[in-house]
């Protein structure tokens, strides 16, 4: 079932202009018995203009994957609440979220019979810059209007073979091991973390965080076209519905978060009315 998309509009000052930041999160359980993805978007509790989006795709059997993904969101929220830009860099915050969630997920093995793992995507918005980090095969896309600026690189076996030239894109698309991860949270090896940034952000920038239950059914160009043409809530509904149609009854959990920057429009002031007539003598 579709978890109704939640949409918000906030005005965040960004020197030298102000942006209207439109956001949305949405989920669908797909054709699975359990929703093991987690996605959340939240402002800083005390510092105006700071916001974080986080998404995690959990793995590990019944309830195990859900617990792993929950740890990613929990750590993101907790560390973001105490984040002070003067004392900590964006990369330090994002790296700490993934590393601490990794440790917490590994510790759950001692209290349960599951073998939990999770991907992680985190995006930090603050005036003048946007930073992000990821581990696994959940993705972060950065579009400017409908054009792709950058996309995170999957930490997967098939993507590594693709980068080395052992597979073509067509072979990678249908490879039987396309879901085998080389980097994730909760594994024995330390998580691989890739970072990105946009300094400064611009009007027309759109950020999409999504699990493989969504991106597997789209080209980059199609994603950019839908995101640019529609407000975040409508775009989320369109993308999830298309993913469901294309999955043909075999779809994974599907989750996404959208952050869209729109230049703030100047408020039009009403035209002045006629001057009052002077009193008659």
C-alpha cells in the first residue's frame, strides 16, 4: 500500500537569494510482506535554515531489516539535533551518522537471531550549501531542472564490474547478482562512504533520495523529467505508481524523499489607491 506522501513548503534564506524549499517523502510496501525501508525529513530543532533528509533500505529477514533501517534514521535525527556548524563539518556529521548506525546495527546481532544490514543516504541542507553521503545501493540524485548533475555510485558487485568494463550497461541491468552489495551497514567490513556537495545551491536544484525499489524502473532522464515538471507530492505519486506498474507484481519496498529548490517570488504590493480629496471649504 502507498503511505500517503507528506509534502511541506519552507522558506530558507540562502545568501544572496532566498529559496522556497518544497519537500516530500513517500513509501510503498511493494509486493513484500513487510516494509523494511525507512525515510524521514526533519528541520533542526533550534537552528533556522537547517534540514536533513535520510533514507535507509533494511535487509536481514523478518523485522531484522526494519530494525537496521530504523537505526539509521534514529542516529541521523539524534546527531543532527546536536549538530553545530561552527564545531563540526558537514562531512563529519554525515560520516558519524553512517558509522554510528553501522555499529548499532552490528550490536543488534547479539540481541536477536537476525543478520541485519542496511543502506544509508543522508542529505544536509544549510544556507549556502548542500552536502550528502551514502553507503550501499540506495541512491542520491542531483538534478538542475530536468538535467542530471550527479548521481551516487552504487556499492554493489555489478556496479563494480560495470566500472571495470567487465559488463555492459545492458548486461548489468539483467545480471542475476545485481542486488549483491559490496558496502552496507552492519557487515563485518567497515562501511564504504561516498560524499558529495553543492556549493552554493541554486534555484532549480532538485534532490532525490530513493531505494532500489524505485530507481530500478527508471532512466535518469525520466526521473529528471518527472521531478522538474511536477511539485514534489505529485512527482512522488507519479514515480511510485509507474514503479508499481512496471514491477508487474514483483516489486520491492519503494521509498523516496524529494527536496526541490524554487526561487522565492517577490510579493506584489497592491497598487496605491487614489489620494483622498482635500476637504471642501
